[in-house]
């Protein structure tokens, strides 16, 4: 993968992050060649804030049915290995947006083995869950998950 792939993953981190402003998210969507974010209500209720839980949680442990503390510890170790430090706005280490940043850093550092592991163990399984749930609901957000899965290849 190339530096352009790492930049695309940073854009995906903005797409998935609840901390990104609407303008930042729209800019990231444009950079990725995605349609404008005119589905904001569906996006927020599907991925971020719904009761009892979002249809497709952006916390990897919740979407993948794994124990949260262990998964957060694994990804915190990856961040430490990559010498990444987040400053002002911090997401849980097992948030899809944070995992995108980890993958981008691994690619930028030329660590293909780590990049493959991050994709294989965390992000591709999350995509499979997201695509399955969105397809079952005939969600208009399925193309978003499909585009993300394609960029992970």
C-alpha cells in the first residue's frame, strides 16, 4: 500500500469519528469520492447514538462481540509500538476511527505485517458485521460500508 492509502485511512478516521466536525467529515467524504453526507440523521442513529445501542457500533469490541478491556489493551499496545500519542480529542483505542489511524501509521512506517494484522483482525471483521447488518435493513448507508471495505483491500 502507498502513502495515498494511508491518507485515505486518515480520511476514513474522520468519517467514522464522532469528534470530527460536520465540515471535517464532509471534507473527508469528498476526498474519498463519497456522496455528500446528506444522510446525517441515519448516519448518527446507525453508528453513534441509538437506543438501546447503535445498529452498527463503531466500538470494535461491541460490534465483534469481544471483551472490551482486552481489545482496548491490544490496540493501546499497537499505538505504543507505533509511538502514537493522541493529544486533545481522544477516542477509545478500539474505536473504528482510532483503528484507522493505527493502520495509517503502520502503512506510513512501512510495517506491512502489522498493517495486515490490523486489517485482518479488526477492521475487515467490523466491515463484515457492518455490511451484514446494513444489508439486512436495506440501509442507504450500505455503500458507505462497502466503500470502506474496498479501501481496506
